C-alpha cells in the first residue's frame, strides 16, 4: 500500500492498542474519536473519551481469517500481516491489515523501538456495514501502513431474540405437539440450544471433509430449536445459505467456496460470513447461558484473548516498562500528558523520551507543549534519566508552554501574550526592572529570555542577557556565591561553567567579568578577557595584598609575620592565584631583585603544566603518564611500536572491544607524536613549567574524524634565534584599568607554549600576530629581530625551534566544548590510552579479539564474574577484562578495602531478581587503577550531587583476598565467610538506622531511644501542668498513667538493643580485619591519587604522585608542583576537609616493580644561549605596576625598566626608560 506520509502528531503502537481496546464504533462520543484523534493540549479543550456506554471489548482472534507474523520473523519491504478479531461482548468484528511495502529498515529497530503511527484521514471510509481507518508509521525507513476495518455483527438483535426468546421456544414446542401429538421425547429447548444447534450445522458446513450435507427437516432437536420443518426460522436459515427441499423434506447445509488468498481477502466472502456467524454464536452462547442460568455446551472452548496477537502484529510486545516497585507512575491510563505524547503510563523512561522526540519531530509547531508534557511526567516520576532529557532540551533554548505562560503572567499579560509586540514587552521589562533587587532582576531577565527564545527574538534575547551594569549585578549574574572575596580564578571558572560555549551567554559573561576587573583593577581578569593565559599575567603588589586579605601597605607590615600570612592564605584559598600573590609579595620584599626563592634545582624537580582553561584533569593525567617510566618510554620511542600504515591499512585486532579504522590508527599516531613532543619539552625545559601544545589538547578531546580541522604541516621559523624570540606587534592592547599587557622583550620567557606568538583578536580568538606592512613613501619601518645571534663558541645549543600551532579557532571551540563535557579523569584517561593503542602494532590478541600491546599490559586486570542462580543452584562464570576497577559512589565514610569488598562481593543483578553475581581477580597487572566516581542522583533534590564523604586509602594494598588462585585452598572459603559477616553487619546497621531514623528536616533533633525517653519525661511532666490548668479553671490534659511507664521501659530496651548492635558490629569488624591478615603475597603501593575539589557541576582537579626514589609525595596542581610535607600526608590518604579535595582515582603499583615503573623525575634541562654582544637599544613602556626598576649600566642616558625574569634567563640587554610615545605603535628597536 503506497501511501503518502501524513503530517502532524501520532501515537506509538502501544497507545494505539490501548485506544483500540477502548474505542466502540457503535457508540459515538461527543468529545471526539479516541482512536484517531490526538488529545488537544491539556487545559485547552476536553480530550476525546470513550462513550459512557461503550463496550469493554474482549476480543478473540479468528484464526481461520488471520495471517499472523511468525515469532522469529524480521519484517522487510515485502512483509504483510492480517489479524481478524471479534468481540465477545458486542460481537463487533475488527480486521487489522499491516503492510511494510518498500520499507528499508522496518520498526522496531535499534533507533526506533516502536512504530509511531499517524492517521491518514483522507483514506478513512464509512458505509452502512463497515468503517475503515488508516495509519502510517512516521519513520522514513519504515513507513508501515496499518488499516483497521470494523464490521457490524452478522446476527442482528431481532434474530438473536428469534433464536433465544423463551416465549418463542415455548410456542415452537406447542406447535410440535399440535402437529404430532404422539411424538415422544420432545421438550422445550433452552435459550442456548438453538445457538448451539445452529453453530453445529455451520461447523459441518465449513468442514470440506464432512460428507453428510443435509438433514431431515423433522429432526427432533432441529424442530425444537427452529420450529416445525424449520419454518419459524426459515428466513434466517436461508440468509445463511441453508436450502429446503420440499420434495425430500430435508434442509441442505450451506456450501461456501474456499477462500484461496486469505491475506488479501476483504473478509466479505460467503465462507468468511459463516465463520463470523460461528464466532458470534460462540459469544452469544456464553452470554445467554449466564443470563438464563443454563448449561453452555461450548464452555470448554473458552475465549482466548487476542491482546497478545494484536501486540505482535503492531510489533509492540516486550517494550521496556516502568517498574512499579522502583518508581510509581502517576495519573492512571488517562494521564493527559502521557496521552499527548502518544504514550502509555507503563512506558519506561527511554520510551517516554522516544515518544517526546517523535511528537516533536512530527509536530514541531507544538514543541513547547510537548516539552511541558515532558516536564510534568518528569515531575510525577522523579526520574533521573527524564531529568537529564528535560535539562538537555531546556539548555538548547527550548521553552515549554507552561514556562512561557508564566513569563507572560510575570509581565501582566495574558498567557498567550495578548498580541503584545517586542517593544511593549521591553517597556514592561524596564518598568519592573528598576524596582527589583539583584535576584529579582535576574529572575525578570530569565522571564524575558523565555519569551525571547520562544519568539526567536534577538531583541528580547539580547535585552535579557545584557543588563550587567554594576558590580553587584555582575556577581549576581555569575551566581554560585561569588562576591568581593572570591578570587579571580574562581570568577573565570564559574564563567566557563555558566556560559558552556553559549555565545549569547559569553557576551554578557564577559561584560560581567569586565565589570569585576574594572572594580578590582585585576590584570588576571584583563588578560583573560583579551584571550591570553591569565596564569602568565603579572600581579601587582596591591592586588596581591588584597587577595591575601592584608589591608596595610607592604612597608607597614612586620616582616616576621609574612610566613604566617602565606601559610594561612594557602590553607584558606589554595590555588594558583594564591601562589602568584605570594610570589608577587616575595618579589617585592626582595626589592624587586631576583634571588634564591628556595625552589629546587630544575634537574631534581618535575615541571608543572599550564592549563588551557578547562584542562586541569588533562594536566593531571599527563603528569601521571610522564611519571610512569614504561609508558613514557613507549611515547618517546613510539615509532618502535607504531603500526606501519604504508603496509597495513586496517587492523584485525580490537581496541577497547571496538574495531579500529585507518583514520583512528593515524589519529592515534599523530596524538602520540604531539605527546612525545610534550614529554621532550618536560625533560629539557629549563624553567619550572611548560604549556601543552594546543594541538595536543585538541587531539585529546577531538575524535579522529575531527582531526581534519587541524593542519598537518608543522612550520619551523627559520629566522628565530631561539624560543625566546618575539615578533613585533602593531599595538599593545589596552586593559580595562588603563594599564597594558606585559610585553615580551628579548630574552624574556612569558610562556614556553607554542601559543606564545599568538594574540587575541577582537572576538577573543587566538590569531597569528601579523608583521607590519611595508612603509609608504619611504617612512621609517620598525626592524625585526636579527636573523642570527652571535653566540659564544662554548655556549650550549639553543632550544629546539618552536612548533607552529595548526589549531584554528573553530577547532579550539570544538575541543573546548568537548573538554567542558568531560565529567572526570576516568573518561579522559580511557580516551587517551585507547587513542595511543589504536596507532600501535599488536603483539597478539586475547580470546575476545582484544589487541595485546605493551600499554595494555601495564593496566589490564583480568577478572571473572560468577553468576549464582538460586532456582537451579547452578553457577556460570565468564571472563571480563578492564583497565580499572570501577567502584560505587560512596554515600558514607568508608575505606578502600570496604569499597573493594562491595565491588567483589555478591550482589543482585537487579532489585527484583534473586540472582547474584560476584567477581574474582584472575590476573594482576603491574598497575592497578581504581576509579571512585563521586556524582550521584539525589532523589530528594532531583538533581545530580557530588559525594564528598571520606574514603581512606591504603599506602599498602594486599589483593590476595580477591585473588582466588593466589591461595586456592583457602581464599574462596574465607571470602564466603566474609560475605556472611558483612551481610550480618549490613543487617545490623539497617536495624540501627531504623532505631535512629529521622527526616532531614529534623536534623540535629532527638533520635532513637533518647527521643522516646524525652517523650516519657514530657508525659510525666503533664501531672504538674494539669494542676496548673485546674487552678485556672481549664480542663486537664487526658493522659494514661501507663503510657509514661511503657515509654520509659521502651527507651531502656532500645538503648540496650543499640548497645548490643554496636558490640556485635565491632566484633564482626574485628574478625573481618583479621580474616585475611596472613595473606600478603600480592602487595601493591599507592603511587598516584587524583583529587577533585568542587561540586557536581564543576571544580578543580590535581594529582598527587609518590616518588619512591626520594620517598616524597608531590602535588601536581597545573603549573605548580610542590612537595607534600609529612605532616600533611593525611590529606592524601584520608581527606576529610573541603580543601583536601576528594579522591576520584587511585593507582597502585606492584611493590616489587615500583622502582622500575615509577620514575617521577626525568629532567635534563637545556640552558638557553647567552647573547654576548649588546642588544640594540629599545624604547619600552612600563611593563607592569608590580615590576621594579633595575639600574643597569648602558650606553645612553636614562634608567632601565625590565622584567626581572629576563635576568634569570641570563640575557644581558639594556633599555631606555624615557617616556613612551603617545602612539604605542611607534616603539622601535
């Protein structure tokens, strides 16, 4: 059936089935056709409902007339089905015809789990005996057509009375007696017998093998049912095809022809008519027998429900349903919001999402209402998955009908806007805006934004996002508790989280930051606004003192208290900005002269990594990788391991159980090349920090398919003398407070990243700094740096030439978007290692086809999962492998052994199943990685939350207890003992919690037996209160004396039971601790711990790494690498305070391998060449208010103003300190 695709919303197959069972074509409803009509938006008009007298259908399948799909058939473009039904109650007939003509990928499939049918009204038909409806599946790859034809009952009501009326049956009996008074054995027929007799004749007639095709007209049972010679029912019999032979005195059975093509028959043939009558007679027999309290001879045949057959024909069987024990549905079968989505109430959350998507795709004009439906269903169910779906739609700028109406009401308009144009709405906005506080103004802007997004009005959208004018509004817009005391790095972090790549939000966000920067006179925020790296911007002393909460001027502070100030600042506000402030003060205290600041020698200390803004977790991972000697060597010597793509264009091996394309192979090799370059810089860098190349960051967060956005050519500047050379810029961009950006002078190192030669364009993107155009009319042209320096013969070689970044602004935006989407270190770690492995050649495969390679060998842990089925007592074990152990989110303080116990112990496969599974280690790698996720869905708040509870880590971890083959004779038995003890502990803790149970709203109030005791005390005090009441003439409070006694006794019993619970838990815990104390063959040491500080929506990562060679721990916090004092090691092993962060990923190294694997310091710093000849004189502006003037001998007059860091690099140059020209572009070499 080739039918054009209709428009508008539709119904999913289960909804259509639900409405089919409720629809009665013989009873028209005043509210509409529930089968073909979609309900209007809730509240706009009454929805279609069944007629109050509509039949509660009980359909049965007419097997003879049906062509059903086989159970294992997958439909294709030639498949057709037919299902013929009849209702037991009203005897209406319904025939389904399904055709998949031309379907390329019929539903259900992996993308569309159900048919989504849309009504084709122009093909609906109505005549005297039939009603027909047609639907088409909205999926373009399916387009299955569904036709439903209703037919009226074949046995009319008069004929039913003719056959079953007791008065007529009595009359027939009397006529028989009158016709033949001596006839014996005649009796009056019961109302059921004529139906049964007629059905028996029809069955014989429809049976081609039945040889006797006639019967005598005076048959005793025949005349009892139909009258003498059948005359009383002759008209009915003849309509059915019976023929009376007057000569023979017999009735001949009908002889309908056989129907050859049941599938394409229109069900109107003589045979099909008789089959319909036969089914109607069966239905009538059951009804009449029940009404007359008589025997139904066909009761044993039953009436099988056709519901399952309809589900199969509509392909709606076995869909994911809502589990009532886990989440209750609301609204019954007539939930208006679920009906509007064409869904049913028992749909699982994934199908609700699918229903929403289909309605929006087919009926985009009502998208706002469908979002309202999704919001209401989410609210009713409290579903985490639906919450995510709803938030995704809202974050994409969609506004629901409900929210839009609320916005209009806020401005005093009708819920449909009342025809108000943008100008009127803006006037109403400004009229209210000035009278509200900061929070009220933010709410009003949100309402204006809703209207703007719904209308697609850039005028309203811009007005809602561009109202930051004061410092208070700037803090209020950024939110999250920001205020004057929040440091600059927190301001930029909140900005990144809130804007999340939204260009409209970025504009107002940058305006907010600009307002804050102007108020604070912050170089950090100014540099951020201009697209530079704020971590590299200088900090003046005034700003540093403000951040350190020091109100006096520098010279007024007692020098002896500075160590205390620095320690307090690090404790209260740890981070890179605090360190910069401390460094600025220390520099000023030294008189602005470089000196020994106590930092370790470069060859003995790791370098830090400068963040690209959203990449603290990537920096942590890169430091972790670099500290692992085998992994570092693989990267540095990657060409030995990489696959030769000139000989091999594809892999047979899987990586991460996925097939690897040639594009992914080359992408992994390119990523390895970028990582190798970073590692080489980390080894050779003479300074304390490096910045990962933008190409590396992009390749870490982009899929290989996006690598085409990156250029493949690496350009080396042939004219550069070393990494410290700069290009001449046209202008020095002004800052908000009137100062200037730091200018990189010859010999200075503002950044060791390849992006140091980039500047910020007006729109914030990084662009190559252009050289000046040639002068016009002989005007003087600024000189460029010399092409080659003069270096002393014994000077060390210059650093390698700088790699030219191939990263475009579009690529950066895409990579930044993906970086913001990352949730934790684990996700990035898996992506990076899989990328490296994709480009490597395999040295074998495991039994699952997974690639074996040196990188996998470092981390791959072998596990087995055993399933225990209680039904048959049998167990089934399967092998699994992973690169880490993924623990559950901790919800209460715990330790690592307890968390691992929860991972390896038996657990139910689902809440409703008694089947359990437990895990066992089968092989151990050199490095065991343990992931400790922290984000969970909170049922109370209905949003994602972060768990900050403490997880105590072990310095020494023994894994024998989970490794059955390590001690095959004892481990498994001890594990089973431990499982029983831990189960008992959980039961005891649950019992204790029940005793102490209280709601969150009563936190801090009385609990358990204490509450009962206080209640008893209060009731006891009522005697004194009653005396006072009697004295003032009031009635006393009625109390029973035994209540006080009972409560006191109950409190004592509860206290005694709690003490017994605590004692038993303590005893079992001690036994568990001792159970495996002698199994210490497989010892591992903690080598790295990733920490996170912040909330569920954002924060900061850093990593702590153990240097076993020196015995110290270091914190790698972006560009800062600091030793962890022994007094602070507890912050690593048992972090309890917010500033300690929460461990999210722990790595343990096999004890005997630790010295060969962990190599935290790998440095061979190269010295930059010293320029022996005097550099040309330049004129320069003041670099920064925080830098000091240094007197240096020079050839000409004037004082010198230089960046002190230039002297640290050993470059000897002079500069003129005369007043800079008005035009900054006039600066000359």
